[in-house]
C-alpha cells in the first residue's frame, strides 16, 4: 500500500504539468468560445489531483515511517536476542558502548533505508522516465541537451557517494567510541570522583569527541560536494534549456507554451535527482549500519546447544572434571592444565589459592560460561556439552564476586531468582540470607527502589540480596564466589549458618580468601600453578603444614 501510494504520487506529479500545458497551449491559444469553462474544468481536475496527491503523500509519510519504526524494533529485538546467546569470552573483548551503538544508531539508519529507499526509488524512477518520455514528445532536440548532463551527473554522484560511505563508517565507529567512553566513566563515577580524576576523564572524552568531529566533518564535506554539486549541475541544465529553448522559439521550432511546459518538467526532473541523492545518502548510512549490524549477527556463539542436546532433571549434583585444560585466549597461557577433580553429589567443597590461580574459572566452566579447550566435565555422568544450556544452568545457583543488582525494587531483584515466586518464598529467602530485617528498615520495605546497580544500598546489603536471590532459586548445585567478602563479622556468621543449612544434601562449591568461612567444608581443595596441590578437611590440611597452612596463617 505504501508503494502503491508512492506510485500515485509520482503519476499525479507527471499529469499536473500536462494539465497546465493543455490550458496554455490548447485553450488560451485556441480562442474557443467556452474557454472559461475549460479553464475552470481543468482547474477542478487539478484540484482533485492535488487532494489525491496530498492524501497519498501523507499516507506514504506516516505509514512509511511507521513501517520503518517496526523494522527497527524487529532488528533491535533480533540483535538483543543474539547478544544474549554470546558467551563470556565474547564480552571479555567488547565495549558495552560499541554494542549499544549497534543496537540503536545502526538499526535506526537501516530502518530509514528500508522504508524511504523503495519509496524514493519508485517515485524518482517513474518521474525521471516519465518526464523524459513527455519531453521527447515535446521537443527531441532540447531533450537531447538535457540528456547530455545525465552521464556527468552520474559520474559526479558515484564519486562522492563512495567518499560519503567511507566517512559515514568512520563516524559510526567514532559514535561507538563516544558511547563506550561515557558508559565507562559514568559506571565508574564514584571511582573517578574519589581519585579526583574528572580532568583525566574529560580529556579522554574530548579526545574521542574530537575524533568524532573530524570524521563528521569529512562526512559533511562529502555530502556538501554531493548535494550542492548536483544542484549546480541542475541549474546549468535549466540555463541550457532556457537559452536553447529561446533559440528554438526564435527559429519557430518551439512555441512559448511548450517551453513553459518544458521548464515545468525540468523542475520535475530536479525532484527525482534530489530523491536519488537522498537515496544515496540513506543507502550509504543504511549499508554502513547493515555491515556493522551483520558483523554482530555473524559472530557465532561459541557455546550453543548441540542438535542432540537433552534437558536434565532430578539432578543429584555429581560433578567430575576429566583432564580439563582452559585458556581465555590463544594469546594467553593455560589457566587450568589437565585438571581432574571429582565432586561427589551433596558434597560441600571449598576452593582456595592465590588470586588468579583459576578458582573462579573452575566454577565458570560448570555452567558453561566458558568452554574447556580440552578434556570434559560431567554432571551425574553426563557430559555437560550434551545437556541443554538452559536446563544445565537452571540446576545451578551462583553468587558471584562481582555483585550485579538491576534497577528496580528489592522485591524485583530477589524475585529474579525465581520469576513466579510467591511473597512468602521471597521473604523466606531473604530471612535465610539475613536480609529480611534490613529490608524492613528501608523506606518502602520490599518495594524500595535501590537505584542503578543498587547504589542506595551498602556493600553488605547488596551481597545479602544477591545471596537471597540464589536461595530463592533453590537449585541442587550452589556456587559461592567470595559470597561473604563484603559482610561484617555478625552478618558473615549469620550467612555462614544459612549457607551451611542450604548446603545440606546439595553440591556446594565455595571460593574463599577468608579461610575462616570454609572451616566446616567437607573437603578443601588447594589450587596452585601445578593444579591441585592439596585437598582434605581443615584439620587434615593444617596438620600437613603445607600450602593451606601457609595461606591460613597469611589470611588469619
């Protein structure tokens, strides 16, 4: 319907000059007795045509833009869904601001191209071809003069089109850099202000801003040469028509009415040339956005369900690492090298060792946040690569060292652990995490808004909410990565008791630097550069007087 309305707009634009020609050539020069009636009649016809033209043009404007907006929404939806499939390895290498630009600016440019492009092409092509057909019938020689300008204009447009595309690509990359810089600075504004580094951040922003200005100026220069150069050539074309048309009138091969009509169609020719120019700009912006959009979609998730992947139910929690080797990138060395570890169902184990030794990596491999480079990991004897990702991760509750709370209320953040949880279940989870009392002390209790990333809460409060979220999920496997690191001693003892209660008959893996929190673990595993150096209970490891005893002395 949009293209049909655009077609009608183009046809009416071609008909109106013919109506004017009829009045100037056939009526005014014919001395017909009913001249006034013919003029009024043709005026009425043109009035109807203008009404239809305006209605169709409005339809094209509204429905076309609406269609573009819906296309943008579909693209954003597709790209956002794709983002969520990509692994931690992908996000380790990416800047959030750049990813945001691709999902907003780039989809907007594509939406504009998808709805304006076909309209502009239909209207421009029909007007252009139709105008030339009519002009040839009026005066072939004068039309030939107009045609001589077309190759020059085409070569000129193609040259600056290429320059526009290069400049637009640079501009989009620079916009992504600006977004990344702003996101980094604002996310860390407390660190920035605490170190009084506002001037340094301003300098970094101004550098990125300056690069954007330079790239935009290059783009503007190409656009100016493109559009204004075409306007200049069109003006030359009009002058040529007036001059040679005047000569033709003097020689008697053209009358004044036909010259007026000719000039009307020259004006009509300018419109499709401008539309072609607009299409060229939209095409460059849209294709640049499309390239960046497809760059993301073409990144295959490195962790996906295999075609034979199966769901898993009634999980007991027996986890086994079999000669697992892992590195984050090929440029880095192995974090884990041929690690073998057997964690019995329902066992409460602790991983200890120096920072960077691979404790968090071990825990990240179980839910397949990363994929092992070699070896295998099994859950209840089933290779985790043959289990559906969603099913596998539903069996695991994680409280990570880097706490993330979403903007919204306390209730919404705890409920994130179980979407359909009742209020009673949420309160029970909060009590187990020793969070219920401080929540009641907040201005609106469970309905209190906690701000971006929970900025209105203390570190300990945020950690207890994240623990409550894991308690609510109530999975057969629990992973606590420094889960009590931000708690005061009183809260830590309360959480410790709750953790041990929750860990009963569940497979529980705790990573801790504060070794006092894992004294009651059934097995403590000491990781070093050589892999598993020691393992046993607290008492057994202290009696060995080895790595664990050294760590214990250092941390106590």
